[in-house]
C-alpha cells in the first residue's frame, strides 16, 4: 500500500497535480470509511485538484494585484459616515460595473476610506476571477510622468 501511494505521488508530481498529492491520504480514508465507489472517488480526486488549482490561481492574482495589507470589505465600518450606504457598497461589490465596462472614481477628503474601498473592490474582483491591479493615484501619475519622460528622451 505504501509503495502504491508513493507511485501515485510520483505521478502527481510528474503531471503537476499538487492538490491531489496533498489530499490523497484524506481522500483514501474518506473513501474507505464511507464505502465510496470508484466513480465517486474519481470525481472527488478531480474536485480536490480543481479546488487546489483555483485556490492557487486566486493567490497568484492577489499577489500580482499588489493590494495594501488591509483590503477585506467584510471588515468595513458602516457606522463611519462617508456618504456610501451599505446597500450601495453591496451593489458595487456585485461588480456589475466591471461587466458593463464602467470605471469608478472615488473622491473625497483624506481619511474617509477611499483607498480601503478601492482595494476591497479590487480584491473582490480578483476573488471572482478577474485580473486586477491596485495602484494609488500617486503611482498612476508617476507612471504617466515616467512614460512621458521616456517618450521624449
């Protein structure tokens, strides 16, 4: 049995199926305990690998988005009055504006949560499968200035 598990893990490495290799022991125990048939076991193998790949894909997109440390809109303080109602924020979090190819501009004085909201919406987009990149207005302006500078040189 141990040799067979090692062989399976070897194939998992060869075929780059890290989720399957990691979850193998747990799936075997579950199959033996619940008397799972071959078809259901095979489906569970594929589900485990698919979940693993989806998780890794989201993590890669989150990393490339370069979000600030605090960006989880689940922690948003609705008691802080900044003109954005809970209903409006929930509507923005549905991301329909992305599918309709609209931009959102957050304006207001310093300290009202614009960066937090933008980062949270960016994180929501990444979680739902979009590629998104978080940049502050200062970073965007610097990038545009650098582009102009390199274009004239």
